[in-house]
């Protein structure tokens, strides 16, 4: 397999499957895209003529890259920015979580939170075997362990997922009420109403891609919200990592999303993502329009 153009075509054919694997393992579309791109770069550097089974080779590489990302300490400090439509009625979670993991098209934010309770090796073994049907010999190559050890990891992961308490669901009615009140106050420049919604010690973190911002205190956050009235006028409620949130859409493009951390009836924190590249990778606009 030495023709680079043919190799690129083969990779593009495999790209959707690789992206699906990385997304399931990492719980983040942006991180998954990074993992797939790194897989391509490694393929470019590899001796392609010596690869007998390209599909298996790519699966191993993207899984190892995902494993490295899962083990990276920075993941514990970052939100995955999993975005869902805001349904008034939450999706039922009565089924066995381990069985729902197998239905890869139905892995929700709640299930991703359950997967976060697993060690990186357990998560790799469970998802690769139960979702993507990889053999334990193949998984062993990813984890650098024996096939029997990989089998035990998957089995332990299933037990842990089944025994894990499902994440507490936020009070969606209260969350929607707070989001609606926030948007109304911001649209009308009602500083007093915004201050009523914010905890005195609230903190806002914003990621613009090329820069970040931290705003502390209710008044400073409220004053910034008043200046962003135009964004509020074009915002729609969504769920972000299971939390109340909004997406601002201007001229058909999602320009930012914001998640609310709520305690009682007060907003204690806000997380804003306005990095165009990451927003495009999340597919927020397709989710809203769908």
C-alpha cells in the first residue's frame, strides 16, 4: 500500500468510523477530531507497505491516542461540552446502563458521565468490545496487556457501570425558569433582575479560542450580560453536559454557547465557549435545527 493518494482515500473512508470510536472513548467531538487527525499524521509517517490490515491498524492507533488523552490530567479540568436539545421530558434511563452503552447512537450525556467513573483502561476495553465489537486480542494490543487482562477489564467495567448510581438529574423546570429569566433580563438590560439571579460570588469563565476571560462577582457578570443583550436576543435554551445552557445563533451561525451552574435559585457559575473551531466541531447548529 504505497500509493499515497490511495492511502488518503482509504483513510477518508475509515474516518467516520474512527471519529465514532474516538467520540465514544473521549466523550468530546472536538477531542475526537483531534485524535483522528493525529491518527492520519501517524499513518503518513508509517511504513504503509508494511500494514497488512489498515482497518485494524487505524483502530489500534486511534484507540491508543484516545487512551493517552484519557490519561492526561488536563481532562479532569475541562468540560467535554456535550450538547443536547433541551427536552422538557428527560430521556428514560430505566434500562441497564451497560446495555445502553452498546447502543452507540443513544449514548447520552448521563451515560458519558457514567463512563467517566471508569479508569481509562476499563473504558477502552468496554467501549471497544461492547460497542465496536473488537476482539480482546485487538484490545490487548491497544492496552499493552494480555487478552485475558483485557477481558477482565471489560467485565469489571460492566459491573461498575451497572452498580454506579446514575447522575442526579438537574431540576429542569427550575433550570428552564432561570435561563428564561436570565435571557429576558439581558435582552431588556435589566441589571437589577440579573443581580437577583446571580450569587454574589458567581464566576464566569469564557474561552474565545485565542484568549480566555474570567469575570468574578455578580455585578461584573451582570454588567457584561447587559452589554451582550443582542446575543441574548438570539439565544435558545440547550443542555450542556446535562446543565442548563443557551446557544447564541447569529446569521445562521452559532457564535457561542453558555452553561449555567445553579445552586438553589441562584447562578453560581457560567462557562462560555466562543471558540469558532470548537463550536463547529460540536455540531450545535445541526442539533438545534434537527
